[in-house]
């Protein structure tokens, strides 16, 4: 249902933008009213956008938006069902939203340090707190973090140097997480919210350690009975 919700919002936005469904004005209002603007959150305004922005994807171009949506939904499809098995349907939704919320807050906090980081790596960068942010990747990063804790030995079919190989989740996800750290410094002025990925991932790990492991053991015990 999370995947369906993301796809529906994307389709409605682009069909409206192309005047196939509703009109471009509706698409513009959708983006303006439901994307998360850091300056507004800092001022305590439109806090609901911390959640609505999780169900929206790159509006800059159709191809970019499709790639953004497909990548996020692929990760959610691969890793999400196992986390849902552990937390239960309702618990999984709560877990997902909390991970996305933490991801957004970490991203907003990171904006204050962008000029310092940019100067540190030799790419001085200014920050615009009024630019809207969208995407489910922060919440999905939480799913990845939880998967690392709950299923570290599971094999992930991956492409490694032109070969298709089963890679342990701890290596696959560990490498992904390390890459987010590197890219957060190397691509300071880029359009990807790497710190949201980092924040969401850590939130997912913490929630899995606090609640997931116990629920997973209890579930496995029931299945063995």
C-alpha cells in the first residue's frame, strides 16, 4: 500500500501537469502545498509536510521523477516486506513514518553545517532553506537500517563488476551506508539529501534494536511451535 500510495501521487501529479487529469495548476498546488520546506519547519509552520513529502518524488523532470520513484520503490519492495513481517502491518507504518520524520529533521539540521562542510572540502556552498524537499528515500533508508540489524546474513542478489552475485545484507547495506557518508561530503551542493538517508538509516537501526529484535525472536518462536 505504501508503494501504491507513492505511485498514485506521482501519476496524479504528472497527468495533471500534462493536462490529462485535472490541470497544471492542480499539479503546481500539489507540489507547493505538500512538499517540505525547511524554513517553514524551523518556524513551526506546515509541520504536516514532514509526512506528506514522503509520498512525493522529483518534480523537475518526468525521467528524473521516474528514476527517483523506481529506485525508491524497488528498495522498498525488496526490503520492506521482511520488516513488515517483524513489526506487523500497523507497526510497520508507524516505523516507516518515524524513520521518515527523523530523516527529514536530520536533513534540516545538516543544512546549518553545509557551508562549513563545503569550506572543509574546498567547495564553498550557500544554503537556501526555502527550497522544497520531496522523496521517500529517508523513510526507506530506515527500512534498510532495520534490515541490516534484523537480517544481516540474508543474501541480496546484486550486480558486482558485471557479475550477478548473492551478497550478504551486512555487506550490501554497509557499503550503501558508507557511500552516503562519502557523498554527503563530496557532493555538498548536490540535489540529493544524503543526510536524510543517513538519519533515516540510523533511525531504522535504533528502532530495530529497541523493538524489532524482540518481535523477530517472538515471531520465529511462534513459527517453530
